[in-house]
């Protein structure tokens, strides 16, 4: 019974670190510091495999796409979908980059 409790605090600490990193990445992104934001998004994706990692891949892909790295952005979005297949944002961004979007602005 005692061993079952080992490591429980570590999970909470790691979750907090990922949330903190993600918040900082968004702050940097919004401030126009895209290279620093991209680095943090990718760091999050290395240490986390939850839907947060999918969001990090999505945001990193947007930075890449906005700077002309479409193929690399698509690869990140494909990985993001594998982590969170229910993410509508990721699927929509992937469709747009693949040129498959049928959204005409309606």
C-alpha cells in the first residue's frame, strides 16, 4: 500500500511545469517572440504526451506555417492528431494546410 503512493507528487509537479511552460509559450507567442515560443512549444511536446502536447504541436505548427515551413507544419499537425484525435482545431489546421478545407468563410 505504501509503494502505491510513491511518485504521486512528481506527477503533480510535472503537470504544473507543463502548464507553466505552456502559459509562458503563449505569452511569448502573443508578444511576437515566436522563436522562443516555438522552442517552448517543442520542449512541452518532448516532456508531455497529453492533449497539452497536442496543443503545443498545433501552436508550433502555426508558427512554422506562418513562416513558410508548410511541410514541417503539416508533420507536426499529423503528430498532434495522433496525440489528440478529437481536437477540432488541429484537424482544421491540418485540412487548411493540406489545401483540403472547404470552408469558404461562411
